[in-house]
C-alpha cells in the first residue's frame, strides 16, 4: 500500500524549477507514523511510500532538466543512484521521452567528491579562481544559478 499517495500527501511538498525540499514530507511522516502504524500500515508501507513519493519528485525534476537543456539522455550517478527502483523510474521516463538512461556501476554512484573536484578543475582551467577568504559553502544553492565558465 502506498500511504503517502493514498492520503494525498503529495501536496505537502512542492518544488520550483529544479529545486526541491523534502522537509514537509518527512515532517508529515514523523507526525503521523505512530497513528498510521496503529491503523495497520507497516513500517515497510511507510518507507515504500516515502521512497516512491521522493523518487517521483526526482524523476520530475530530471525530466524538467532534460527538457531545459534539450537532451534525450540522462546519466544516473550519486549515492541515491545506487537505488535500483530510482534507476527503473528514470529509465522509464527517459524511454517515454524517446530517450535513454545510463546507470553507472556502484563504484561511481557512492560519492560525488570526484565530480565536485572535476568541476573545480574545469573552472580552474578556465581561469576562474576564488580566493579562500571569499569562498563559502551552501546547501541551498541552485546549480542553475552558478557561474559556469566552461
């Protein structure tokens, strides 16, 4: 049973463009888990519902990104890219768009550190350097807003 979809909690999350937040959906799950378990739903039901809802968001955002750049190909990477269900959902979406999805093996799906380092190398080769005292980090940065000189 898919509880979150069944109860209409797809409305507790929203995303704009290609940014998303999962705090609303996890808050709903935290607030209601005990009640739902008492009503007969299992922990597996709750976990599956959360996974399907979040992965649906990621697939939607991936489809938007493909349309934005005019691509019919998508490469699944990163830690969550190890999840076979997400791989299946993205592959189905890409196929429905007349495209294809490529999934890297787990060696390349575990940590994005190498991808971040490579991006830094590309920027450096283009002459883009940030002085240490002017550098910062943020988790809420939209990738589409970054300067990409390469």
